């Protein structure tokens, strides 16, 4: 099973490039990239650095261009409905961020679960009016913490794969 996952990724691109690419994608972020890199045999330090860097690549663009893009999309009725749905969903998920501001954002991004990463955190920070630079810093710290958590889980998963699948 491990071999099939790694072969699939490596057949499309190199493991370092796959790590950065997977980490930059929403939902997967480094939660998906780190296990693939570690299971693929990449040294943990390299997998961590590439996953954190890949996860952070889209964040400045989200932080600085979200408002102009949102304003443009809202000009069309279906775009306005989508933005309202997305913002309402983010507000529900981001109550901690609103209450605790920067510390809440760090905690929200650091929890390695679906819809709690830097993408959603950046969107929530925008909705709650956090400054762009503080948002960027909080996302970076949160991503680094999530990377530490996922590193431990990835090493554990690798040991389980080795033990049970040889």
C-alpha cells in the first residue's frame, strides 16, 4: 500500500516537488504532504522544511488578494451567493479566532485536521479583521506547530507500515 502511494506520486513528479505541491493545496496542506514525503523515504528534516514552505506559498496571496478578488466575484449573483456561503461557514468554524485573535489563529492553524489549516485561517483572519502581517506570522507559527505534530504522526505511520507491510 505504501509503495503504491509513493509510486503514484513519484510517477507524476519528484518527491520533493510533490511534497511542496501537496502542501500548497487547500485541505491537504502539510497534513497530506508530510506523510507522503516520510513514507517515500525523504529525511524528516527535509520533508518538514519542504512541507512548511509549500504550505506557506499561497498564504501571502490569500491574505493580500482576498479582498479584491472577493469584491470582483461578488459582482455576479452566483459569485455573491458562493462568497456568502463560504464566509458564513468560515465564521462558524472560526469563533476561537474571533475571541482570541492572534493566539486563536495560531491554534486554529496548528490543529492538523481538515478545514483547520492556513488556507481557512487566512480567510477567517480576513473576516475578523486581523492585520495582514499578524495573520501571516500567526499562520507561519501555526503551520510550524502543525508540521511538528504531523512529523511525529508520519514517523509513527512509517513505523507501522514497516512493521505490518515489510
